[in-house]
């Protein structure tokens, strides 16, 4: 018993210890939870402070909702979600999280109604199969089959044609209808006539669903199994037409499967969007509008921030569903909620509101249109052109509200106020770069003159346009527009004043103003006013022509200087030895030039010389090119005596100044068939200068021309410079050394007729990689410049205007800000222009692409893309900057080379290393001189060189004793 009592005591003690241990662990967990809760609440306060000043902070909204859910503050999370939903459309995932959180606490009909409202809002933001499935199942749980059936029908209309996931919705709807059919069947009971009718009606509803399902091409659908399921409800009256529909459906599905596979295999969003566009194009040509709209919904769900895709979608629904406002207006509203910065979407939304809200009151319509405008202007625009386009769409809407045949003072004042507000806002935010073409003031001036009949106000607006904006007083087209407006709605007096002002201020295209002025005086003026016009015009043209002559003289002087420098440079060039092979001094022994041969024999090169006894009719004989040196004692060649038939070595002491005897002939004709194959004797140096002259004269003109042609073919010829061809010539460089005329000339065939192609070669007949292409006309040469950087054998060929001096050479591309052009860097070196175009074509049309390469044609990883307008370029920057392409992060920005950081001036003078490298070391030797200073002294001098900040001290000359000590070290 004592042992049992002891054991019980031990157990009680262990239990007490365990209970005390559990208490301590719970206390530790409570401490951790309190600490975590405190951190989260602090984070909530920080995020709310960030959102107070910036409601467009998307990540801030997401972080706030996440933290509040972790704190289990569902009421606060609901408020945060509501606030975010007012600014941005929520993704399907965010909507489902919100709905599931509400379902956890749903206990009353009011709360259930709130969840139904959330579902309705969710399916309006994005068309998601998952959201519609959850919606149908939630309604089924309520037990109201009528409402559930209505929601299921909406789901089939919205996502039933979704090729990849639509089958799930069909299965859910069929499940609901089959449950209803099962509930109507009551086995073991006698059914009334009404029950039989209800079963028959439900059976027909299920049959109709199967007929519709068979006509829809869906992935992962086992159509054979579906036909077997459908047979249970058709009984003996199986629809034979369903088999034909099934074959058509399978054919459509086979056409769509390649696009679906490409979407699944897409590596990035860019390629996926390009596939969507091709897919949509195929459906527009071969399928119904409902299927195309379903595909557009899938595309905008995956690329919700692509404004160009939304714009295509909006234009599609406006064109395909012109009378269905319940289809068009929601798409327009959603597009602007996703991309509020797009002026095109704002303009389309305002236009759609005017089309489909005709019956509404003016105040209601004005409120909706104004809301669309404020949505766009409040999104943080990056360019004045976007703001101008939005304001113009709103002002045009206001102008359409004015009924000019009725009282319209209030509407006109509202239009004027809006116009002034637009001008003020654009000028304050964007300055002169906002409304560059003064589109809004010109619109308001036209309204004032044509409709309001207030020409005085129109003149004020135009004077502001001409004299205060963007140097418009130099713009001839604006002057002519102002003049035409004055002539149409103003007075003759003011119109004449405008002509005089324009004539005094315009420098370019003065003749256009003069012609318009002349026609005006011819049609409305008197003889006196015509005389005054002629005097003013002649005086003005004297000044203009004088300035033009001065400009032309400056240009001509520059061209003359360039020509003089070119001539001086040509004089200093060395003459080509190959082209001067036949020119030899009379005092030297003649050596025949090496003829052009088609044989490529580089080891034993031989030259052809005419035989000494030849009269020019015999073939030349081959001798070694190298000439042996004369033996010792040899003085001069001796003229042979009469009758001598061969060359003999003169005896020692023979003098060459002895005159030949009478009748001596310098050359002897060899007998027929004579061939001199022997090598020349020792001391042979060729014929005398006089004989060499005669031998050169013996060459026929035909042989000389043939040789000249062959030399020119390999080495080229030196031609006289024709200044008239300068403007018809282009310079080609960076050519591959193997490229010749056959590869180059065909590229420029479309430019015009080619007169000549000169490929520069070296002394070994090898191409130097550059040349000149001469056309017959200047226009052809100008067109040839467009082929700059055309690849030939993998290398970009550089094409530039002919400018031998290089004084008028300018950088081909702009070095300033180009808003319609984007600059891309960090690209993988393997990307070609075609691949880059595929990456960026989804964001808009590309007018021009330029991939920057090295001279060998390899990419530098830099590229320039030119788009039709600045708006598209800015969209590309927003969409592609910082994205990853083949493992590399690329940078995309608006092209502005002038914005690069310039190096500090004076670095070359302040850098000690550069200064010391340029300064000559004392005691160092110059080129071609000996250095007599010991090396140790040179090192000592160079190491003690003072810096730029220290004062230089003169070097004390060393004595003999100093030198002795240095050598003894």
C-alpha cells in the first residue's frame, strides 16, 4: 500500500510539473503573439500614412489588406478593399479572397445578399471561369433553383466559349440541372400530370444544354462520353443532327489547338500577347463575334495593363455590337479603369457615352463624361500630347451639346471655361512642349469665329498663338490659317494687316505668303493696294534674297576650301609603281614590266622581255627577274663589230665611248626558228637605254591596251577627279575583303543606274574594304544612303555621302531628345533585329529598328526603335523597362543622347598621371639620339618629379665628385 501511495504521489508531482510547464509555454506564446500584433499594427499605421498622400499606390493597398487579414480585422479589411476597388479593378484572386472571408461570417440574409453583390462586382471587373463557378455553386447552396439557373445561364454566356477552361462551367450547370431533374422524379409514387409535364420540361432543358455543348469547341472534352451521357436524356428520339455538329466542332477545335499550345508554351508575356493577337485575327476571319469576344476577355485578363490591347477590344465591340450598350459601355469603363493614362481609351469612352446615352438627361451624361475625363487626367500623365487629346475629346463633346439655333449662352460659357482650364493646366504642367501644335486654342478660335460670331475674341486667341507660343511667328502654315479665318469671317482691313505682318516676320517660304497676298489683292483690292503690295513684296524679297545669297556664299566658300585641301592632299600622294612600270630614265637599263598572267605562280615569278634581235614579231622569251651582279673589273657594255651575231663579254680595258663603224645596226634579226633558251652570261644587265627605247616602241598598240586593261582589272586605275560627279557619288566602307562588284551593285539596283564602282585595292590586288559607287543622277545617290548598314556576308556596309575632306561630315543620327524613339540596352548579343521586333511588336507598330553593331556585324546589345508617335513610345517604356529577356534585364528609355553625363572639363590638365606622362623626363633622349646621362641619375630625376601642387625647384648640377660617389655605390 505504501508503495502504491508513493507511486500516486510521484504521478501527482509529475502532473503538477507538466501543468506548470504548459503554463509557461502558453505565456511565452502569448508574449510572441502580442509582440507580433504590435508590429503588425505599427505597419498598418505606416501603410495608411503612405496611402493618405497617394491613393494610386497599388502595392500599398495590397500590403494593407494582407496585414489586416493577418490581424483578423475583417471589418477594417473590408473597408480597405472597398477603397482599393474604387481606384483599381481587383484581380479574380483578390475577389475570391474577399468573398471567402465574407462567407466565413455570413449568417443573415443581408450578409448573403452582400456576398451576391460582391460576386456581381467581381464578374464585371474581369471574366474569370473560377469566379463564375464559385458564383453558381454559392447560389446553388441557397436552394433557389430559379436564381441559380439564371446565374448559370449568365456564366455560360460569359465563359462558356472559353476553349481552355469553359468545360468546367458546363459541367457545373449540367450538374445543377440534373439535380433538379432527379428531384422531380419520385420512384414508388404515382405522379400527377403536372409532375410529368415538369419532368418533360426539365428533360428538354437538359437536351438543349447538350446540343449547345456539342457545338462549342473545348479542350479536355471527351465528346464521345458526352454523347453517351446525352443519349440517356434523348431516349429513342436521339438528335441525328448532333453528330454533324460534333464533326464541325472537332474541326474548329483542331484549328484552335495550335494557338492554345503556343499560349501554354509562351516564355514571356510579350510572346504570349503576340500569340493572342494572331489567335484573335484567326477567329475574326473564321468564327463568330462571341468567340472573339471571349478570347479578348482572356487576353485582357492576362495583359490588363496593355492599353493597345484594350483599345483594340473597345473598337471591336463598338463595331460588332453597335446597338448593345450593355456590352459596349462596360468594356469601355473597364478599359479606362485598367489603363487610365491612355488618351485613346478616354476618347473612346467619351465617344461611346455619347453614342449609347442619347436618351439620358444632359446633366447625367455630363457627369459621366466628366468622370471619364477626370479619371484620365488624374492618373499622372507623362506627356502633354496625352492631356491635349483627352481635353480635345471633352471640348468636342461640349461643342456637340450646344444647339446654336436655340439659347446657348450657358453652354458656350461652359465651353470657353473648359477651354481656358485646359490651356492653363497643360501650360502649367508641360510648358511649351504640351500642346505643341496649339490644337486647343485653334479649336476655340474657330468656334468663336464660325459659330459664336465673335471675331474679336478669335483674333485675341490667334495673336496669342502666333506671338507667344513656340516661335509660331515663323510658321507659314499658321499664318495662312489665321489669314483664311480672317478672310472667311473677318474684315478686309484686318486681313490685309495680317498679310503685312506675315510678310515681315517670315523668312522661309516667303513666296507662299506673297502668292496668297497677291490673290487677295487681285480679288478684293484696288490698284493702289496692289501697287503697295508689289512694293512691300519686292522690298522684302530683296532682303530675303540678300540673306540667301550670303548663306550660299558661305556655303560656297566652305566648298572651295574643301576643294583646295583635297587638291593639296592629292598632290602629296605617291604614284603607284605598278602604273608607272613603263616609265624609265634614259640613263638606266630598260627592264620590262611583269605582264598580267592568269596563272597564280608565286614561287618562280618570271617576266617576259623581247629578245635583243627581235623586230617585234617574235614571241618574248622568259628570263629570271633577278639580275646577277657584274663581276669585278667589269666597266661597260661594248658595241659588237660588224657581222657579229652574238653577245660576247668585252675584254678588260674596253671603252664604251668608241663610235660604231659605218653601217652598224643596233639589232640583228635572228634566223627563222631561233629560240634563245639559255640564261644570260655573267654580268648581263639588259640592253642599253637606246635599245630599250626602241624595244618599247616596238610594242603594238593592241598589246599595250591589253596589258593596260589587265593591270587596271587587278590594281585599278588612277582617274581624273570630276567635280560634277561628287554629288552623284557615295562612299562605301566596312566591306568584307572578299566582297566585289557582283555583291555590291545589285543591292543599289532600285536606287538608279550605276555609272561606276571603284573598289580600292592594295599593292597585292587585295581589297582594302572600301570603295566608291558613282550614279548617273544625284537623286539615285541620295536614295543609296538609305541602304546604310546593310549586311553583306555578315558585315554591315556603311554608306555615306562622298566627302573626301570630311569637313561637312555630320553624325547621321539625332543627338537630341526624340520622344517617338526608344533606346534599349542590355540586350543579349544573340538577338537579331527580327527577334527584337517580335518582342516589341505587341506594344505598337514599329516604323524603324536599328540594332547597333560592331564593324564585324556582331551586336553591341543596344538597339533603337522608332514608333509612330510619342504616346506609343512611352507605353513601350512603361511596359518593357526592367523586363528579363533570355536571362538579362534590359533597360528601355526614351532616346535622348544629349542627356548623358558629360565628363568634367579639365581632367586632362588636373590628372597628375596624365600630366607626368605628357611631360618630357629631363635627360631622356629624343628619337635617333644617344642618351649620355647615367640611368641612376635618370631614375633619381624621374622619382623626384614635383606634383602639380608643389613648386618646382631648379635641379642643381652635379660635380665630378658626385658622379664618382654614384658609381662607387
